[in-house]
C-alpha cells in the first residue's frame, strides 16, 4: 500500500495583486505533490483579486478563501493567514501573491523534511528576472545544523533563507510561535529564520523551486526601494551574533557590518535620499534598540566625500553595486 503524503498547508495572503494572483494559484495547482490545502486570505482588496480567488476556490475543494473583516498591515495579514492552517498539516508553504512555484517545489522540499525530522526550515534556489538567489552552501549537502548555517550566513555575508516563498516550514513551529512574524522588524522573515534555527535544523534543495518577483509594485520591491541589504545584516549580527558566533568572531563581524552600514548611509546622505528612506532605517535600528549615530554618519560622510574626490572610478563602482542590489 503506497505511503500517504503528509498534509501541506499552502498559504497566500493577498491585497490588490490581480495582475499576478492567477499565475500564483495556477503554480500551486500544477504541483506534482497532491495532498495539500490552499488558504487564500483576501486583505480587503479593491481590485479583481477577490474575484479571481473566488473563481478558483469554487472549482477545487482544497482551496479555501477567507475574507478579512478589516484591513491589516502586511505582517498582521501574514500572521493572520498562518493561523488558518489545518491542525492536521505537517508542513506549511507560503507563496506570496506575486510569486510562483515550480511543479516539484513542494514534493522536493517535503522529501528533505521527511528524511530529517529535526529540520524545521527547508529552502532552495530561487530565481528572479535576472539572477539566482540563496547561493553559497556546499553543493549536495542537504542537511545543516541550524547553528552552523546561521553562523556561516553571518560570517560570510550570505543569505540562504530567501523570502517567505523560498522556504517550507514545519507546521508545529507555526503553532508554537503564536505571532509568527515580528511586527516591528524591517526584515521579519529573515529574523524568524534566525530565531527558529536556535532549536531546529536546516535543509536545502539544490534546485530552482520558486520565482520571486522583484519588479516595481511587487511585495519585495517595496522593501528593496529602501535598500535594506546592509541594515538586514547589521541587525542580524547585533541580535543573533552572540548566539551563533564566538566572541572574537562577533567582534569582527559587528565591526565589519557596522562599517559597511554607515558607509552605505553616508553614500545615501550624499545622494540625498528622501524622508521615507531615513524613516525606514530609523525604524529598523529601533527594532534592536539602536538609533542612527549622527557623529558616525558625519564621520563616514566626510570619509566618503574624500574618497569620491580622490577616486571617482571606485566611487562610481559603489553606486553601480548599490543600484544592482535594488534591481
């Protein structure tokens, strides 16, 4: 008798994503894995998103459409959506409404998790319109101690977790956490991974299993417009460095990321970034009890101006690299 596939809860919270929602849903329907429920959560959309979701839920009994009574912030809506998963599900897969997943996504991820019961998070390669994401782990090693992968990420300035669409979660972790994502964190998905991997291990599939949309108007692009790259690493090492790194490693990593972050802030100050940019970064630092140091910003701005004057070609390269991270 064939083994029964464990139930996977797939969750897509959405708000005004009618341009992409059908493609997202179709990618779930195309999965080679069959034992799933699909929860679509409408956050008071004013476009055709709810109509599109209703059409699909009427055709497949595995799809459940939930309408929020009042509008929630993005993080609140994601937490609300995750609370709707079945008590019987063993795994949970978020698929953001403007992303999509390849047909073998769930089957390949579940296989890793089933093989290694201590694995709480499974990730894989993702692709955007111009590059492959989540690279850097040693090829063919599918299982990692949670502490090891976090340590490697902090020391080597790597990002193995990806976005919510990139990972599969063990459902019991979601049930244990209550509010799954922190509401006061600029990169709440990354933060949740560092937190979870204190107690759980990590699995990785060396295959492109998801498409992450980064074009203007997408969920990811809204954060990328504030260029949170160095803020993300600085927060991670400030909050989790003492957990995953040795004291000498932490000292070096903290100094490195702080230096890179303030160099980046100085570049942003010189390029006259607007009020929303600075509010975003102030809020991000406030999540770990810090604020932008005016003295450090002034110091790094002066150094940056000198560097621009002495080495224009090098400075142009920095501007290019900054633009490349946002695209």
